[in-house]
């Protein structure tokens, strides 16, 4: 089945762009980034920003991210996939990351949420100048690394968050 990603969540203040691979089934059904209740994204970002993001409505979470200079998108615009695992992605169509990055005047870092996002994103953005490219462990519950370890790894974003 063909899956399509969401529109980017960015504005002119975006300093850090976090790129996943492609939303999973739970996120697609909810029409929300990182909607799976066991995905660590919202607790991880809440910890970095010092805000209780998981307690907020989805729209308020997005507003808080944008207010703090954080944007979201995915490296894959669409692909064939059965289920939610990145390993099941076939025939991926890349998102237009260059055009997005070109329209973000404050962009200082692109962070890849997981291995597939990093592999695809680094290939697409290999010639991007003046922007740090950062690989992060996946926030997905499919990657069973303890959240405390993920928090330590995600802390590399702190200097870019102001």
C-alpha cells in the first residue's frame, strides 16, 4: 500500500529541522507526527525544551516546537509499505528537502530521527552548506534502546535550541 507523509511543520524561525523517515500507521491514522503512544519523540523534545509537551494538545505541541525554532518533516514523501517498520519501505520517493532548507533562513541543524532517515537524508543533503547534520537514535518504540539513553544522545540538539 502506498503511504504519503505529512506537510512540513516549519516557519521562518526554524533553526532545527528534525526529519523522520515516513509516519507509521498510528501516526497516519491520527494525522499527527509521532502519534504512537510509546514513541519517545514528545517526551524527548519536552525534556530538551523544558516543557511538558506530552500533556499538551497536538496543535499546542506543534506551536511550542515552532516557537522554539524546531521544525518537523520526513525524508520520504511517499513509499510502498505494509505496516509501520522502516524495513518494510519499498520504492521510496524522496521529499524535496533542498527546497525546504532553502526557505528556512535561520536553519542551523538538520537532525535525523533514526537510521533510515539519516541514510536517506544525508544522501539528499550531502551538499548542504553551513548546516550541521546530526544522526539521532530513533524515537520509535520499535527501537528498544532505553529512553534515558536516547535522551543522552538527543541532548546534542541543545546548543541549537537557544
